[in-house]
């Protein structure tokens, strides 16, 4: 490690038990970020991403991979739950068995500062090897030497030890999604709170292969748009939100970025003074749905013409996440209350065939989730069609909420065992030898799951 970086202390990892013990790695944060010629790339320098520290994350498995072949990873936030007798949680994540809904283990990371920075998202590499913990919200404002809201912890998914710490010098990483490009390259897509979007290569020491900055797409010179990013099913395009007021009519839009060529198509018409947030893509790649968190509408984009061809009320206030069901007949819209008080506990449902609010699904529309639901944000489709569930994260509540898509009622509330809240999620499949495969994350299904959906929809009824 370079001189000037403090040595980090990694404590041993203990497995979770029902009594409340948890796996914990503690970090003494390094000092100021410095250029690192061995890691830096022209794009990392241009976008302002740096390697802050490197560690040996090898060691024994922290959980039984063979016993839990499919897991759900969700972030552990830091809401103050003192009124429930629970101390403020350390930033981290927990692993949940995707079938039994048992909390397998958790990982928490002490950043060594008075004010901890908490995940506002979570990510997993396409091969399931790395878990990305962006400690980019509620950051320690006193630690300006590393840019404050900026650290991204890259954690070994099997040992639950930190392997790399990255820092974004202009705001913190907010959301993380993964995909595989047309050439078979694994990619990690990072959305920052302001400034830049990054593509990392998880198989090349997490180096930055591409940055999209405020100078590359229409912006106000400082901010691009909401950092809820997605890639299309083929992994050819990135969809980047553009804030309102950037075209002559004051309409919000999306930048459709060709990863290979760098060419950008601009798609406007996503709400006057709007704030586009989530995108959801159909398995055939023909349609992209986008919601406007301020105008509470959902838009339908023809991906061949790059034009908005329909719009509908979201059916909920301040929509955030989007998710299609297995046959893509229904689009679930997460009512977070974005743009107001960030208070929401209901799902809207759009019938994609007629592009209107779905009716006749349940007596309770929109679907009220109950429990601790207060500011729900992401909805992740369970990758097993026989299970047919939607798992919803809960930014100001202490549970992951599981919706049965056969009955449209809540099937389970999975608690955050260390307190705190949930944000985002991903389903990962593991073989007995520990090799993994990401199936779906907040950006939507991965290629294999998209292919499974397309085959199921094409099969004779």
C-alpha cells in the first residue's frame, strides 16, 4: 500500500446465528486518496474515481454456500431505531436464503468515524464473487480528505472481507447494477449522487473502463440526472436519466449511451419539469418503461425509434422502482413518495397490454404493503418463476417485504436482524464449489433470466 495510507484493520468474521450475532469486518479508514498509477485509467481520472485501499480478502467461507444455493443480498442502512431498543446499525448487508427466507448471515463495517456512511444501494458482480457496498449517503461530513460521501467497499462474497475501497471524489456512489456486454465482458455500473457515472471491470481489479460525466450528456454542468441506471437486455446500451429543463420545452429525458461507440441518443418527453428515475426493459429489448418521480407518470419508449409512444398515471405518488412480472403483462410501480416526503408504502400496477391501471387483481389497489413499509424503493423479481414473488426493499423501514404475485398479497416480512433499513437487492445463484451467477438486481434481470422470460412468453399456451 502506498505511503500515506493507513493500514486497515480487518477483524475476523463470525457467522450469523438466530441469537443476533453477525459477521463483522471493521475498517480503520485510510487517509487522503492519492494517485495510483498501477490502478488509475484515463477514464477513472476523468471521472474522479480513485483506489483508496487494497486488502487480502481471502480466507474461509463465512457462510455455507452449498446449503444456500440461491441468496438474496440487501443493504443494511442506518435508520435510528432507538425507539425499538435497537442501536443504530453499522453499514453493511445481509444474505437471505431465497427459498426459506432465513437470514443466513450479515456483514457490518465500522468506518471508524463518528458519523457512519450508509448504503443507499447494494450490488453484486455477474459472477457473484463481489458484493458492492456504496457508503455514499449520510457520509461523515468531517472526513473531507476523502471526499466525504464517497467510499465504495468491494467485499468478497464468500469470506465477507473487504477487498478494495474506492472513492469518488465528487459525491458518493448511490446505486450499483451489473450486466454483461455483447462481447461477454462483465461490467459494474455505478451511479453517483452527482457528477459521473462509471463502468468498472470486476475482473480487472475493479478498474474504470468508462466514465460518463456531466460534460458528456446534457446537464446543468454539475448534475446529470438521478443515479438509477440500467442496461438493456443485450448489454449494449446504458440508460442514464437527464434532469428536467434541459431541452427547449423544459422536459426531462434519458440518454441512451452506446457503450462500444460512445454515441448517445437523447430521448425527451418524460415529464415537464420531470425527474426520470427507474427504467425497466422487456425481454425482447423492444420496449423500455420509465417513471417520473415528480410527475407520477410512467412512460413507454419504443427502443427502435427512441420515442415515447404512451404514458399513464403511475397510480402512486412519487414512483421510484419498476419491475415487470414474469410474462410482462404487469408493471409494478414502487410508490416511494419521491420528490415530496419520501413516504410511501404502496405498489401501483400497470396493465402493459392496454397501458392503463390494472384492475381486478385484488380488492386493495394500489397494493398496500403494511408492516414497516415507509419509504419503499426497489422491487426485485424472484428468479424462480415457480416461486412467483416480488421482493421489495424499504428505505425507512426494517424489513424486506415479499409480495406473492399469485394473490397480490404480502407473503412475508423479513426483518433486518441488526436493525436499520433495506435498500435495493439482488438474487445470486451459487454452485456447491462456490462459483456464482447473478440472476437479477435492481437494474432488472441478467441475460440468462431475460432469455428464460422470453422463452416462456414464446411457448405455446
